[in-house]
């Protein structure tokens, strides 16, 4: 047989494109993309493969989906945490080892709460919940108490609060037996200096009336200062000891409640001195920054060995940083350089901080913008200079994720995936859109998590959960400019996702029998699968798939089905056999429309036909191929040399489907399956008439 030429597609690492991009051959990724990637993951090197199914762990036991977090207790042991209304589920591996009752956690709080997890400690934070602390006593025993804040700072919220006058004592001294000399006194308050005032006679011979007159003139001069007023008084103490006079400087009236800096000097002689002493610090009492009436922090993160409390209900754009290495201590009055500090974003609107992270610089995400602090380190005595670096805003409920030194985050109300990184040339974080070519998938995103690359997943997977229960994933290799989107169908709406410390993806899936804890299980191709053992007649009972078609995968590797569940049971041809039973969602790849390009880059559009498709497959047990709008047709991979009493071994070979009927404009090729199994396509070759 004479070989015929065809056009090939080796790379599918551009992922799924929006339908409006069909025929846009001017886009450089066009021939590495597809119109449909359902349960199909692009392989970074070449081709694509199907994703595994999910296995059930246990029922959630709640109508509201949990939020997931991971707690790495040590290098050898990690817990997975699920927060639900009224309780906390703690898993070790796939075993739920503890349940903590949280009576104050409502459904609204559970949906928006943030957790701080380190060592044996879990902190639960929400702006309407007094922070809680869960401590590990043993794997199965955990205690619950309140987060032990130390010295919550007071804050002026504009109410009527008790005020304390700022007071200074001025000690004027001279040598009684010294030379007879007059004195000229000068005072400086907060950098503003009065006109110097002379006593008018020698200090040794001045009468009390003359000292009182000096005090009155000093008072008048201080009250004339631009930033002060009539509330300031200067008085003379009744003591008249030789060589000493004592004056009192009191900031009352409108000046009460503030602290002032005072310096004094004798400007005409060195034989007389005047020493100011701060005897009472002026303050306005205010009220606690965090309380039952003012709310609590909704965001917590560790930055430079400080715990950052943000998203404060009373001050949404403020950032309260604990003392270094003392995560509970938020005493902002401590003067030490590593003391706690209260910062605020320089913004004109009431933006709410949703996430804080420390990279090259301190990076802050709000619901409207992104900011970074130009200061390399955080110190109490140096104000943080926050600079706005973008007006995209973080979608509530999602988490920024770092991939190859870029921060990926979902913004603009869950409709766009951005990435940002520090640019040394512009000395700022610069963001760029990553989801423009797959905008139909990135829509209404409400949750996200990152699954790191492994031997099985060559590239990191950024999972994005939509509000309609659809699950989208992006495979990202930044230095190869690969950002490939695809959709994962779990056979039911997904309501929550999370990645545990072992890099396993957990899902809360809505099934007919309620929400279920499930995980993405390599080697299994079924959705919501249960592990059971059939009876001596091959029957499986108690199945939660009433009226649905299910498949089975035996422990020996046989795949059979579909079976229709009736009365919660099916009958299989495998008696007394351990097996998995579950739903099956067929994977689907659809190529971009095949377009004929003439010399001179002219495009010829007319009905066309792909009559032959050749697929190089690796370790594949099931494949179906179609084109021109026809349904995919199963391709038998079974050989006469295969043993009849064992499951078919995975095949690595060239698969050819010829004589595909139909002729349509913008024809495409589809690759799928008609039965569960492994599918890995290295490349495709299309023989076509366009």
C-alpha cells in the first residue's frame, strides 16, 4: 500500500480554545489547541491523555460543601482539614480521625473563613467570628479555645472617648551664689518655636509676681503657635526654693488627648538651665480595634516571621502585624524595632484586604486592586510604603498560587486568570492575562488550588472551581509558555476542591445521595466509585446510583458494563470479587477546525472531509475516533495473541481509522472512548480533502 501524506498535530499543549477562535489560524497556538478538552489533559512534551476518575471517601454529612486546608504537622505526618457549618473534620490520610464542634460557625462564616495552620495549631478567622484556636493533643484528640490575642490596640473610630491631657514639667535651675543674670526662655512644641521671653531681672532677685508674669507670657506665646490654641496652659509651682523654679505645661481643652513633643532652652546664658520632663502622656482612649462589636480579622498570613491580621471588619484596608516571632502579641505601643505595627493601604475607597503574601516584597491583594510594599523588611519604626501595582482585584474565595516565580490569581469577579511577577526594569509587579484564549472556561470562578507537578503530572495543575459546579484546570509550564486549559467532569456538580500535603486533589461532589468526599484516584477511570465485593452470585447491593448506568473495574483489571442500577443493585459476571463500581464520563478531544491555506496565505473555505486519522497511542486500552461531525467509532486494540483469561494489556502502536464519512465546513476530528480505560495519544495525523 502506498503511503499518503497528511497534516500532523503533535502538540496539544495550548489546551481548549473558545469557540469564537475557531478558524483563527493567525494565532500561533492554533495548531496546538482544540475546541474540546473534556477529561483530557495536554501532555507538555506532546499529545494528550485522559484523566483518572474519582473515588468516594465518605459522605460529607452536610448540605453545605466544606472548605479544605492542609496542615503539615511534620515531614512525615500531615492532616487535611475540612471546615463546615458547625464543625471541623480532620483527616489523616483518608481516615477522618477527629470532628470538632464549632457552634458559632454558621454556613456564611464557613464559606468565607480563613485558617492559619502550623505545627499542632489551627486558627479559624472570620470578620464576624471571635477567632478560634484548635490544638492537637493527639491524632484523635483536639482541644478548642479562643485565639489568645495579647494587648489588642485601641483605635479611634470617631466616637466620644475619654481623653487624657498631655503634661510636662519644666525645671529651671541656677546657682544661688552665682553671678546675677537675667534669663531668656524659649520653648518648642512639635517643631514649632515660640518667641523667646525674658524674665526681666536677675533670677536671684526676681519676685514671685515676676515669675508669674513670665509663666503668663510663655502661655500666651505657646497658645499663638499655629497648631495649638487656648487649651494650653503654663503655670508656676508654689515651691520657691533657692536656685529652682518649677513650671507646668498642660495641653488641655481642644489639645487634650494627643501626645506632644516639648523642648526648652535658656538662650542667653549657660549658668541657668531649664529641663523638660514628660510627666503625663496625652491620649484618647478609643476602643479595641477588634471586639465583638467592631468585628475581627478575616485574613491571616505569616510574613517575615510575623503573623499578619487583615480584612478587619472595622478597618477592611488595615494590616495588623504581630511582634516578630510572637504571633499573638499585637501591642503596637512597644517601641522595639521588631514590635507589632498597624498599617493601612493608601486608598480612597473602602477596599478589603483578601490575601497577604511575602515574595520579593510584601504583596497585598484586595477586592479591587493589588499592592506591594517597597520596603524589603518590616520594621516597626519604618512605615511601609504600599504602591498600587494593578486594578484587577482578587476574587473572594480563591488563593494566589506561585508557579515558577509568578503569582497566578483569579480576578475581575472570577472571570479572568492573571499572573504577576516583579519586574526589575519597571520596579513594579506587572500583571498579564493568562485566560484570554479560554475565556469561556474561566467564568464565575469561586475557588482555586494548586496541584504540584509529579512524575505522573509533568506540569503543575491550577484547579479552578466555577459557581455552576464545573471544574476547570490549567496546565502551566511558564518557561515553555504553556498555559493549557481543560475541563474535568466528575459526573456531578463539584462544590469544593482542595489539594492535600500528599499532592492529592480532594473534591466535594454533589451526588443523588448527598455531598461526598472524593479524591482524584490514579488508575481508576470511574466517577464517584465505590469499592465493594460481589456476593457468590456476582451481585452488588446498596448502590447509590439508582436508575443510572454504571461500570465496574475488578481488582484483577477487568472492565465491564454498562449495568443499570435497579433497586440499588446490579448483577455482574464476577462472583465473590473485589471491584470498583461507579459512573463513567467519556473523555473527549475535538481538534480545531481544519482549514485549507493557499499559497500567499489565502484561506479557502468550503465543505471538507477528513477521511483518515492516524493516532500514535501509548499504553492505551481503549480509543474511539471520529471526524466530520460523525460519532467517534471504537477501534479494537485486541490482538489474537492476547490471552483470553486476562485483561487486555495496554497497547503502544499506530492506530488507523480510514473511510470516515461526511463532508462539512470547518470539519474537526474527535478522539474519545466507548468504554473506560487508559488513553494516551502521542500525536495525530489527518488525511483530508479540504
